[in-house]
C-alpha cells in the first residue's frame, strides 16, 4: 500500500501536468481536473488512514489467555465487535467508558463495573486502588470461564463454558492491563511478571514499574486464598463457592488460542 508521502507526491506531479497543459493551451478544464485530482488524493488518504487504524493493535481487542481479551472502550461499545469476539462478560475499569449494553434477558452481556478515574490511578495510590478491585475481577472472570454459558455460544475459547471475557479501560493500556495481568497470574498460577510479559506479547500495554510490587503482593494473597484446592479465589467471600482448578485453562493455552 502507498504511503501518505507517495500519495501527496503523485498528486503534486499530476496537478503540475494539468496546469502545464493548461498554460500551453492543450488543456481547457484545468480547474475541474485539479478538483478531481484533489478528490482522488483525499480518498486515497482516507483509505490509508482506515488501513492504519485497522492494523493498529490498540484499536482492537487481543486474547491474552484462553477466553479472556483486553481492549479499549471503543471495542466495549461496539456491539458488532463484541458479537464477533463472542464476548459474554465485560470488566469495565473506566469511569470514562461506562457499560453500554446492560443485561437484557438471558443472552445479554454481563458486566462488572469499577469506574476508576484515569487521573486518580496515575497517582501513587493507583496500584492500591487497582489491588482493591482485583478480588472481584478475578472472581468474575473465573465464574464466567468455569460457569454456564450465558450466550448459548459454543465458541472456541477452550474454557468449557463458551463464555468470553473482555477487560477494558479507556485505551486498554494501563488500568485494564494491570488487572488483566493479575487475572492471568491468578487463574494460570503464574508469577505476575510472567503474566505481564505474556500480555505485552499481544498488545503494547504499559503498567508502571512502581505498581508491580503492590500488584504482585495482591496476586500472592489471592493465590494463597484460593489454595491448591480450596474455595473461592476471593478468599471465601462467595457463599457456596466450589473448589477452584485452573489447570485445564493452561492445558488449552496454545498458539491457536493466543
């Protein structure tokens, strides 16, 4: 595909030829021809921009573990993209991007909402704010992946339930990345740094380095609460929670899944 520089260069050359022909008396409709060339240039530039947007990973959602995706609010508010991805559950972490499709009947999208303000989470207390919402986020993702399908989808998420989870903030870069990495770490029983690197391999995310110790400690606490075969990732807060086993998720984590 041509670059913007190529498009502008082609346009300038074509316009010069048209004007040169007009000056020599060989071209009678120079103004109309220049207008046509301007329109062709604008159309080509618009196509190039759409192509760039489609290729930019930050504009879409990526699967970073079986059945769980990370993305921006733009995906969460786009019903067609949600349907294409088979999303049944959404973890919303942005006060600027509130839920768009509240559950309506048994086939609706289910939400967990923590409306965190971006400017608040950039402060020193940001990691602590995110750590406080982790138990409910991990529990919500676990219930979705291991529970009954809410959409009737058979999907290819390899989670058994057919459900798929989207974790998003506004840009899908920091708040959602921090929570997504922790979800992966707890459910796949990985160190947080390993989970974060796996997330970075599919999306250009950025979690501040000074957040990592607080988040890693929260992950360790959640793993300890879950234990090897104990009840509830949330530390027993959900009544009647069944024993948790995430090993089947790791078994299905293939290149095709990710």
